[in-house]
């Protein structure tokens, strides 16, 4: 048995036993060569002295360990309510320290991994943000320089370039507004106005507003089946933004002559909305990061086709602000389905534009 694997109390016991043996030998030598000693003294003197040595060293070592451990814990922990390190035995003290060290090690490893992920996300986010802003900024710069260098004199050119610069400026404004909205969502400063409204009517409005976009690829927007009126309790404007983003993405990344289906499912007090398309789909490896800011699936999603690159991130925040989650299923070449849930309204009848029940 290796000494380093022994418990402290066992080491003290072994040391005390060695001291007992040496004491007994010393008394026997004194008994035979110096002066005769009573047999009881020969027996009990080493035994009692060994016990005293064990208790003395055990107590002193325990006090020493407790004080040292308290200083170590105090230097490591940030908790102000740090209590003295106590234990019934030295072995229990050591066991506690070993367990705490393992726990600290795991926590620190998790913290380091999280910091590395955050650092990687920060670098990627800044790179993506720079990329998103670079294109419209360079476009504006190019148009303005052309106008300064003489293009302003050409009536036909200056109007065309000014219009293009205006479009590029609008794109910059959209990116900044989306960033501001995400920031407000993350700090819970964006007001969510919950009220009852008819979800099927909202979907029909979104279908009508996106009708022009569908004509480019001849994509059909449709309900999966006929639904009776369904009242939900949510922020109508924010949910409109969510559905518009999901349907618009399905159109942009859909196939020619494709479709976008919306289905509604009611279970108890929850209404689940699914937006399904038969477009290009998304690789499984990209699904976990799909709702990150500026994250795009480069192989299948053209950076020039989409919006600010923040749409799905905003969608995720809006749904989470309603205490719900959004999920995605996708198969490359088959299509994608985005689904989220909303609370069903307690009012089944018609409501006003502000969600007030009408009798």
C-alpha cells in the first residue's frame, strides 16, 4: 500500500503505533539493563503514551488543516457568507475538499468552454455585422463618389444613382433598427401588448401583403385546411412580424411553382402554428445555429437575397417574450417547417381591435 493513498488519520495511527513500539523497546531495555520496572508500567506506559501521542497529533493536525483550508476557501470563493471549514474527522475534511475541488474543476471547465464559445460568437458576430454593413456602405460610397466626380451633371445618371444610394441607405437603416429591436428584446425593454385576436384573420392579411412576392416564383400561399375562427392571446403586431418573416423566408428560399402551407393545431389552451414549405431545405448541422444573428446557410442561402440577417433572431426573441419556443424541422431538397405556440384566448367570441370582447 502506497503512503500517498492512505488517509491522514491512518497515517497518524501508524505513526503512533511506531512510537508505541519504540517506547516499549526503550522501557524493556531500561528494565533489563538499568533498573527493574513493574510489569504493569512496562505494558501500560507505552500504550498510554501512544494514545496520548495519537490524540495530540490528531487534534493539532486537524486544527492546522481547518485553518489552512479556511484561508484557501476564502481566497477562492466569492461568497461573503463563508463559514469556517469544519468536520467531525480529518478524513471527512479531506473528502469534502476533494469533492469541492472536483466540483470547482468541472465548473471552471464549463466556464472556460462557455467563455470560448462566447468569444467565438463575438468574433463571428462582428465579422458578420461588418460584412452585412460593408456591402451597402460601399455601394453608397461608390454612388456618391461617382456623382461628385461629374455624374451629378448628368440628369439621367444622378437620379438613378441617388435612388440606388437611397436603397442602400434603407438597408443600413433596416439592419440598425433590427439590431436595436434585438437589443430591446434581450433586455426586456420591448413592450409586449397582449390581447385577444383572430389568428386566421392575421394570417390572411399576411398572405395578402406578400402576394406580390409570390409571383416571382409562382408560389402558392394556403391554409392546410379550412379553420373556424381561432382566438389567441398575444401581441398582434409582434406575431404579425413573426409570421411575415417566416412566410417571406419560405417564399425567398422556395422552389419555382412551390407552396407555403400554414396549419393550426389546438391542444387544451395552446394553439400551435406551423409554416411549411417545399423549398431547398436546410442541412441538419445548421439547424442549431439558425436563429443566431446574421447566421446564414451559405450553400443554400444567398446573402444578397435575404434581409438584414436578423429576422430569425428577432422571431426567436419575440416568441420567447411570449414564454413560448420556436422549433424547426428540415430536410434538404424536401422543405422546412417552422412551428411555434401561442396561448389560446379565454374569450371565444368576437373582440374589438384592442382585444376587448364584444357581446
